[in-house]
C-alpha cells in the first residue's frame, strides 16, 4: 500500500498528501491506473482524520492527478500536458504571496452582482426548491431546450427546441458529440494549437488528433483540405470565434471556404462556440447546417459555475444524441438548469453577457497599453490574449511564474511538433482590473517590453490581426 512521507512538506496536511502524490506520480512510483489506499486506510497509516485524506483526494482530483469512482476506489490518472494546467493552482505555503492567475479562461466576476441570490430567492418564493433538488422533470428538460434555442437565436442560429440538447457544460457536450461521431482510433482534425479540454477528451476516447495550420483567422482552408485527404478524417473540431488559445476569429469569406472544404470531403464540422457570444460573428455551422454540430455553454460568457451546455444542429448526429438522455441531459443538475432557464428567459443572461463584453474590452485595452506592439489594435477582444514567442515558451512561462504571474505555455495546447511557440494570458482571470494592471506590469519586466518594443517576443502585426473581411 502506498504510504507517503509528509516530512518537509506543506504544514497543511491535506496539501502535503497532494504534494507527495504528485511527486510519486512524476517519479513513476505510482503508475496510471494504480489504485490508491482507501481514505480510511491511509488516514490510519498516517495518523490523520479520514476527512483530511478525503480533502486531499478531492484536491488531487481537481488537479487531474486521480479519479475517484464510487464503489471502486481512487485511481491514478495518466499524466498529460493538459493536466499540468490544473496543477498550476498548487497552494502557496511558507507565507509566500500567491501569484496572480492569468492561466485559466473564466469570465470576469462582477463583485456587485446579486443575480444568483435573486434567482434562488425567486425559486424559493415560488415553492420550487424541492423540484429543483429532485430528479429532472420532463417539463424542465423541455424548458431547457426552448431556452437553449432562444439563446442560440441571439447568435444567428435559428433552430427548433428539438434540435437543441441540454448537457452538463460544454466539455460534457463535446465528449458526447465525439462519442456519437467517432470510434476509437478515428482521426480528428483540429487547430494545431487546441484547447486542453479537447486534447483531454481525445486522449480519453482514444482519438488521434491531427493539427491543421492556422493564421490570424484560424485554420487555413488549403491546410484543412490537405489534412482531410491525407488522414481520411470525417470529423473536424474547430473554434472559429475567439479560438483558444490564439484568439483568432474567422471572417465570412474564411468561414465559407471552410464550409466548402467540409462539404467536399464529407467532414462533420464540430464547432466549439464557447466564446462566440462575446463577438458579433455568427457561428460557422450556420453555413453548413447539414454537416454542422455546435457545442456551447454559458460558462465562458455568463457564469463559470453554471454548468449549462448545449449540443445543437439540424442534422442526424444531434437527433441521435437527443435520444441519449442519460449521456447528455441527465447529468445536468436540475437546480442549475432552473437558474440557467430563468436567466435566459428574464434577460439576466443577456445582461450579464453585455457586462462581460464591456469588461473584456476594457481589459484588452489595458493589455494593449501595457504591452505595446504585442497585440494588434483591431484584434477582436476576448477573454484570453496570445503572445507569440521567438524562444522557448516553457522557459518564458517559468520566468513569469517567478515574477508572480501564472500564464500558460504553448506546449499545453500544441498538437504537432511544428506548432508555434507562445504564451496565453487569460485577462478575465484576474480578480479585478487593478490586479490585472499589476500582473501586466510584472510581465513587462519579464518579457523585456520597453518603449513599444520587446526583446523576448517576436510578433508580426500581420500574423495577429484578424482581417475584417
């Protein structure tokens, strides 16, 4: 049985266990799939309370080190570069100041908002608390489909409620779509810098990813055409609006070219539109409705913890998923579904989105002033900013962390060895504009920004400008 030594580790016992667990996995002493001691057994061996071990395992799961299964135990997860993103959140001990987090793409938080309290009070006043804490009712699922269709209509995607499948967040929605469209081993085309959630889902489902070259508008049509012919892939997962991590946005002409490539090769276009509502650009799948499946949620635009996701499209895969309720809608918490529907119906979601867009625009302006020359002035504002690098991104990220700012390096996103180097800054992750200003000031020193130039970065304005066509 694995029993860690906690000597010399964090004085907070549950964090000491997590540190020891991470070290044991890195050293190969614990291997992927290995079962850990039960909470009770490890607590007895270490002379700790069971609750302390429970808290440690919970934190280890949050950092994607382990996975717990009720009735089966806790198991070590396979190591991945994507999991390293969650590992950045290690707690700081010995009195050191916590670094400023610019590593996680989350919406900015309005400290004055009382929207959730108001929604919960209304649910209670209407006598609906018991229903919200029970299993789903057919009425709530129908309501969620109607609300989801109304939300997508604001994006220019007009669908019947029957063409919208509610899910427990965009990650669950994306996983369900990949399970529907792919068998293990099937090639999947993605941008050559892809968001960590997609890479993690593909690894879990045993789907090899093939990166497609990009420019300032996202994937290149000719590169997508070549990749489809070379791999025989039938699925492409793309982020046309505010691509993660680069922030690229497709113009109408590029969208039309990508839709034409999809039709020519019989590709299913799976569009992750998590950030699309932060722009005025319509979804790509609107140009290829017979081959397009859209995945989105409210987590990046309205509230991070509101795990209300949608799979949408007027095509066969979505119709098939609508019948798989236990894999799609059932994991959605009824209370969150109730809040999400209310916020869409009464305009709260739209108001919060408008606030989010204004806040992100202000933070982008901050970043452009603090890091002159590193972001094109007409770049569409989004929650993250991509800084291309001339040198090793991992080393640059380490220097940023040493200066007290967490950012994410390109290797977390890279699908191919040829993927470009860079850093992703999540501007909305800072708790306030004042905290963001402090983080940007620290980054100026680390990245050598002086008088509108940079010694560390090599940025071409043409590469980072989103064309207006």
